[in-house]
C-alpha cells in the first residue's frame, strides 16, 4: 500500500545543504538576489565553516530520512578560516566509506565549492543535485 | 538548554510582496503557532520597519518570550538589526534566530508558490527547533590599534594615507615600485581639467613625505598577513629583507592594470603605430613623434564588453549590405576579453583625441564606438570635442574592425558604420586601442592572503555592492580605488577618503566587540590528545595539565576543533552539536 | 576644546551614511530633514540596479540605526535658516516646522488618518496616490509619527478625538533653534526636471506619459497600486511600454547639458522589473547612448536583451501624440541604426528626466555662502583633490547635491563617508 502510494506521486527528494556563512551561504543569497529559479527540494543549514560539519550531522541526516546531503564551502585556498574546507574534504572521503557500510549509496552525499560571487553556480548545483537524487529514488533507509 | 522552558516568538515578514507575493504568509503563521515551544506568532508587512521592531520588543515583554525567530530575508543583512531589538527588550541577542524565506525561498521559487509555502514552513520549523537550544552569550571585546596599513602608493593609497594621518593615526604606506604615483606616473593629462598629472602628484607626494605620521616603504610588498581586526600582524618584504608590523586596519589600494591586447589582436605588435591609450599617453608625454599623423583612428571597447557576440537584429539594416554583413559576422571570431564596461575609456579616449588635436592641429581624429559612455558634467567635454572636429563614428561592434597595412606603410582600418550600414575604409597613421582597466595579479594574491573574496570579474569584492562599497567581508580590511573596479581619479579619491573614514571610525573607538562564537572545552571529557592545538590556525587552543583550553580572544569560531575532537569534548558556542542536530532533525521530520 | 558635533542637512542615503560614520566615532550629529521622514529618493525606489535588491529593505536598517543611535538627533520636518561662524564654531539657526503632532507621544498607529475626511495627492507617490491631511508619508517612515498638513486640514478635530495618545496638537507653533556645531555637511539630493517643459512629449497633458519616478511608485509594493503595474488613464495593464532617455538632459534648451549618469542604468532595471511582472508586455528603451557603464552593467544590459527581450532603439523620439479615445500614445521616431522613420503605438510612455538640484538648495547655498556651479549644484573646492569640500571651509557636501558624478547609491555612500573623514580631519587632526 505504501509502495503504491510512493509510486503514484512523483518522488520529491528532501535534500539538506550545509552552507558556510562566508562563501556558499552568500552564494546562495546571490542566487536569490539574482532570482535564479531552482527546485524547492533543498533545505539550507548555515554553519560558519564547512570545517564545522561533524560526520555525525551527515550520518544522522541520512538516518532520519534525508534523500541527499549537499556540503558546500569556500574554494580551496579561500577558506575564511584558512583550512576548514580541507578538513571537511578529508572527512568526505571517510564518510563515503561509512555510507557504503550503512547501505546508502555514497552518491547521495556531495561536496562542492561555491564562492560568494557564484550565484548562478549555486542555482545550477541545486538543479543538478535535485535531478540526480530524483533519479536515484528515495533514501533506502526510509523504505527498509 | 537553560532552566526556563523556551517560549519562542515567531515573526514572519511579507517584505511587501517580495515574500508575501509568493509564500502564503498567513498559512505559515498558522503553522508556526502549532510548533512545539512556539508561544506566539504574527506576520508583519516589513519586520525590519519601526513597527515590526516595536512589535518584537513589545511582544518579548508582553508574551514573556525568551527566544525570537524572524522569518524574512538573509541574516547576512538584517541579523544585527533584529538582534538589537531583542537587546533593547532585555533579551540576550544570542537567543535570536532567523529563517531565510526570501533569498532562499520566495525569490528563487516564484514559479512554485505552493511548494515555496511548504518550504517556508519547513524553514520556520528548523529555525524554531534551533532556537529551542540557543543559550545566552557574552561578547568579548577586541582592542583596535590606532595604526593602519595602506597597500598601494598611487593616488588612491596616498589620499587614504593622508586622510588617516590628518585624522591622527599612524600609517604605513607600502608601494611595490621604487616610487610613489601608481598609474598617474604613466599618464599625461587628466580630464576634464586637462591638468598635467604632475600637478596632482607632486603636491600629494610632498605632503606624504612631510607627514610625520606616514612611514612610506617603497619597493616593498606584503608577504604575509596573520591575525585579525585590531591586531593584524603583517610581514613586509623588500628584496631579501623582511619586517613585521602590527596594525589595526588594512586598506587595499593597489589599483588596476591596463589590459594589453594579445599580439595580433587588431594587428597589435604586428604592424607599427598600433598602440593602447596608455601607450599614447606616454608618447604624448615624452613628445618624441617623428612624423605627425594625418589621421588617427581610435577603437573603443577593445577587450571589453566581450562575452558571447550577440546575434544582431539584421532587420535593422539596409538590405543592400545585409548579405555581406551576415557573412562577416559568421566569420568573426569571439575575441578574448573581459565582460564588463570599464567606464573610463570613453572619456579617456576623448581626452586623448583632444590632446592629439592640440599637438597636431591638422590631424583628423576619429573614434569608432558602440556607445559613448561619458557621464556627469563631462558631457560638455564631449560637446567641445565634437566642436573641435573630433569625429565620432558609431560602428557595428559585432564585426570587429579589420586593420591592414597599405603599401605606402600607412594603416587601413575597415569597419561598418552602424547608422548607414555601409562599409567604411579609413587610411590612417595611428590606430589607438582603448582597453579596459583590469585586476592586477598582485591584488589577487593579496586578496587571498587577507581572505577577501574576488568577484567573478576578478576585482576585489565589496562587502555589499550597494551599501558597503569600501568595506570588505573581513572586519578591518577596506578597499578603495580601482582595486574594486574601474574608476577615474576623482572617484578613486572619494573612495579613498571613504575607506579612510571607515577605518578611522574603527580605530577612533579603540575597541570593538566581537561575536561570542568561541569554543569551550569540557575538561571532564577531554583527554589532552592535543589534536585541537595542532589544527587550530589561530593558536587558540593550548594543552596544559592534560587538558585543552581555549583563548577566547583568538578563537574565530570556525568549529574545526569541535568537529575533529575524538571525544566530542569541544562545544562551539551558538553552533553547538545540539543546535545543529535540532535543525537537521526538524528539516526531516515533524515532531508531534 | 574641539566641538565634536556636526549638522547634516538632508536625510537621504548620503546624509544618513555621513551621520552614521560620524555618530559611530563619538560625534554628536544633528540630522536635519525638511520632509516629515528621512529616507530621501532611495525610499521611493522599488529595486536598485544591478543586483535588484529591494531598496527599502536595504535602506530601512540604516534609517532605524539613525533614529536609535544615541549620538544622532533627528531634526525632522525642519530647515536651515541661517548660518554664522567658522570651522569649529558654527551657529546654525534651524526652523522646526510644526507637525501639529507631538512625536514623543505619537505611536504611528494611523487611526487619525483612517478617520480624517480630507484626501489629497500624495507627494511621496509623485502625486499618483492619495494621502489624508494627517498622514505618514510612507509605512517605514522615520521618525515613525504622523504629520498634519495644515494647508489642507479643515480642523474638524476628528484626529484629536480618535488619538488614544493625545498626540495631536493643532496649536503648535514654528520654532527657531540655534545649534552650535563644528562642521556642516550638505546632502540635499536632487529633484527631477519638469518634463512638461517639453510640450511635444505631452507630459502633464497625456495621462499615460509618466516620469520614471512615477513608474517606480507604480512598481513599488508600498505604492499607490500595491505594486501592480497599471496605467493611469484606465487601470489596464500596459502591453507596450517605451522609455525615453535624456528628457531635458544633454539638451541645450534647458541648461541641463550634463548627463545625469543613472538614467540609462535605471531604465534597464525598470524594464527588467516590468518584464518580470508582465512577461507579455513589450518594453522598448529609446536611447542616444546606452550609458550602462561600470562593473556588472554591460552584463545587465546583455541579460535584459537576451533573457528578458527588452528592445533597445537608438533614437531620440520627436513627438508623442495621444489617441483621445483609447488614451494610447503614438510616437514618431527615427531609428538611427536602421535608418528609417518609424512610428509605434504604446500603452504607456516613461520619460527619464534630467536630475536637477533639489528645490531650495540654491537658497541654502546662499545661506551657507557656498558657490554653486553653472547647473546649480554645490561646487567642489577642487574636482580632484577636494571633491567633497564646498568652497566654504568647514562645510562639506555629498550625494547628488554635488551633481551627477557617478550618481548611484554606492557613490553617494562613498561621498557620505568621505565627508565624515574630512570632518574628522578638520576638527580633530591637523587639516
């Protein structure tokens, strides 16, 4: 019955995006000021630095049913706090492996660098990510 | 969590029709009222208006609210405003949270108002969840040294240095060349007064040298910058020598360069007598002209206003030439260049055209343009130029003029006159290319050191394009002059004074309060492994007696230590695990 | 003993910026504004180019900061009448015009206006909308208080009856007050050229020929039509709109031979805004030179052309005629690029008029003893080395009061900050 319901409505993924205050959150703001349209599936959580993002946040997100998680931060070399983004990058590799172990496709987690001036890029990223996650279908942990 | 039960007040902003025109605000208000811990919810037309702020203050008192959520625009503009409203009502301003339902919702989902409304509800729910876990904080204060570093000794840097010195501050003026003056050293005369650049430079340099508050360091560059507002530790380099200085504020005034066309563009460096406007300036300045030109053709927007060559509206052209024009357009390659308009080149070209006419009265001077972009009272200058027989020809920009060399050694410019649609052939002696002001490589390197973002066109990015044109995102770092975009001399001077005012205000107050976003170590959990000390770039952690400690004044709140700590012993104030996880959970599920 | 106080004359964005920069470093600032609220022209705009920020949204926080700042004293609905003295010791006589409302009691609740029986054209909406004889010029006004327009008030007393705070006082008298300040900053902004001086354009006769400022009010959500673009004659949505540039500017007939600097830019912005509201409306901009200079503007024009389909016609139209039945307009023009004479029928024509010195600024200049240039704008002591000093020591000028310059908001803000630097230099330092 649940399965049928899921098939009837088009699947609209819920995607969490962590954005750093200095670069990617500002880039998202610029996408807004420029009025670039993108799908409504994303929910942005603001952090000061992508380096703040504890692996627990991401794994909890998937455990609680997120279909996709997007991590955005400053371009390498431009981190407001010097190297927070590098630390996130290192965690990213480990997280992909952890997701495999948990039975979630690692492609559901994505890491991209967006600067404060890249409003168009942010909008394009959301469109692309939403499209990809749609094609992957719902989070397997939801239906397990 | 504090001892009190959280009582959240939610204020939803229509923002006129910016939000209300897409998101169904009344529906979201009703929804907000159902959320756990929300004691009060209302809508405002403009929450940032006096009425909105008054309502926040009143309701904090009336409803006994101990948390406030405003769902409106980006916190990056209005958070300080709403925070002060909370403070005025006696609420610690760290008990305040915002939901961005404009830049991240109504403005990007105009075509999906129903979905946007559902998203707004989610964002409000997330903000309320985070607000539940917020705690009051005290802000540390930073000392601001009354010394400033001005990087760049052109007219901008010098003006800023003099203003700061006149305001009573000590200034280090750093210039990478062996002399002060910047671009003005290479220019001949300035419009519209036609003053010699020497008339401006010499008195300014004299004042700089006479000031006991300004220390000028020539042939010096910035090698490294550490620290933060109030106490930047800057390493300067001159040849092999290094010197460390400590300053309270930094002004970036390193100017812009002039785009030199690549070899071959309009036959630049292939045929003789093809030069940039700046090279023409040098030629007019040094006066060494062997053969006076009979005709000079200037081409505007060389390497500027480029991007995709737009398909032309051919319907506008006389039928006779359309076929030939079409063929040319299809052949025209995309030029290498910069997308923006460099603002000053039209006026600069007219000035140089007048100077050429003055020096060689018999010369025929023609300017090929797309739009004549002069502005302000310079319009009269343009009229004078036309009266002096400088010829202005609007050409079809999409078909770049072709330059050929005639057998007698003269040049031949072929272009299309936009008003008649006809091809024009101009035999001439000099071709002058008006090229844009472009960002300097050194400026990009400096920006990276200072963590100042660069815009997509390569210039330093201001904190806010409209409202904070000389501030940068980094507290204590300001930008003036052409470093933030093409400007003429009067504009550069004004921006230098503006930056000096902003830096001056900071330094005059001698201290500034900073955000309370610091790390706190739970000594019971901490095992003294030292990882936080190792990774902290600000040196804000030190391990002593088996436990880590934070130096609050140095901590910038990035949170890397908290994420890396193997024992989860570090909490980030105002960005704690509990607060962030509450947001994550609220995004994904509704609590009953 | 340094007199660390300043009078700023004019509460638009330039005056506000100068006030805040000085107040933040401990100066006492008297911000004088002759209308009931600060905010100036920026408060009348819908959006600002090229980022399309909502103008009031970015202005309001600054206005509120001024009203709350412990170092800023707002002297609203007031004018400068006389000035004596020199740098460090000016005595300025300020006329406090009577509002007939006690602003310490008024809460801005609006009940008086709701009951007032007199309705008159609203200046803030460029006469397109109406207000009552007791009114607040716009919802985000600072100070947030009502004003009674005694000229139109019939003294029925309803407002006094309805006011819960007892704030209405029809017996208020004008007061003259003296202020002793160290420096003065002029920030009186601009007015727009009266387009009815060009009879061939029909402004003032044809209802559907409007100025760009009137258009801003029509587009603005807080304006007379709630942000719905409708044309004045019949309230229909215009399907064909034309902008005409340089109305009165670059024109030897009227003395405003300068370029007003911002009109090309704002017309592109307005064209894009219109297309966003009404994608099926055709918008054409008639220009002589498309002066969209500086970072981001060429890209903005390109986007207007390719994404929004705004038409750019290089032409200065000759005459506008009105169809008396439909009130549509017909313009005759020479498309200089195509080389043809054309005519077009339009639902709405927007004139972009020259920006001229603010009314009364000439008198203020006389009071201050400051020179003005041939156009009536305050003259800078030196265009390059002292761009924000007037010809009187200790008196500075910023914003459009200085004349066109780059003319846009960041420019006004930079000039405002620059005057703050000059004041600090002159009063505290060695300059």
